[in-house]
C-alpha cells in the first residue's frame, strides 16, 4: 500500500473516529436522561457526579484520566502515540456528554414509560453503533478499555474477564453510594437490558461497519 493511500486511510479513520466518539457521548447522555438505568461505568460516573456536584461529562473525563494514568504507571512511564491520542478522545467524549445532557436534552421530560423504553432503545442503538465503529477501525480505544488491556497483558488474565470485573466493581460502588448518600438510583432495569443486549448489538454493528471502513 502506497504512503498516499495509507495517509488517506488514516485521515478517513480519524474522521470516522471523531463521529463515533460524538455518537458515544450522544447515546450515553440520551440513556442517562431517560433515567431507567445506565451501564455499569456510567452508573458510577453519574453517581459520583451527583455526589460531588461535578458535571457528568467532566466526571467522565476525570475517571478516564485516572485510567490513562494507570496505563502509564503499569507501562512504567512508556507513552506512545496511542496513549497521547486517548487524551483528545477523553475530552471530546466528556464535552459531548455535557453538551447533550445539560444543554440539548435539558428540557426532555418523559412521563410515559413506553416512550422511555423507545428513547432508551434509540440511545442504545446509537452507542452500540458508535462503539462497534470504534472497534472496527481498531486504531484507538477508550482509556478504560486501554487500562484493562494493559492489565490483561501484565497478568495474562483474559481481557473480557477483567472488563467484566470492572463492571461488577462499578455497580458495587454505585450501589454503595446510593445506599450511603441517598443519591438517585442509576442501576435499574435499563442496566440489565444493556448488559444483555449491548455486546450482541456491538457485534452486529461491527459486521455492518467493517466493509464500509476497511
């Protein structure tokens, strides 16, 4: 493959990556606004946000920066271009969540439960399509997944097991925050629906995106 073709492919990939990061933030913020339960990571993020009065997107940036720092520590200070590129990825995602949640959807009130399920499903489709696209491009991952990958390499434990363990820890912490500080419950039926459908949906979207992106 010529350098020109490789450069064009890289430009195309990063344009799509930006769109998919925006989609991830849009889907996450939409699901949070519906308020019938979010993913394990978002449940912890939203709970800590309410507890600290820090915006959800800003709290997501903080947690992702912690994950990024964890990667660098475990890699003994080794920083690659992919480590650096996780920084703008993190700030774009957090900014999009704040924009959608606090500005664009601030007046969204859904009193009909069926309508909530419909909007939740739309958000789930958007976020699964976006994550499926990011995985199909295979250039960058979010800092949380990056940290899990590094831990997997250092311990020889399967990535999926580490990622599942992180979800369990996040749900546990979110539940403790809810019990102790009486925050808004973030673990509800939507959390269960997401756990059952998110993986298969991402897999389906990867089949859609791969021929288009590659």
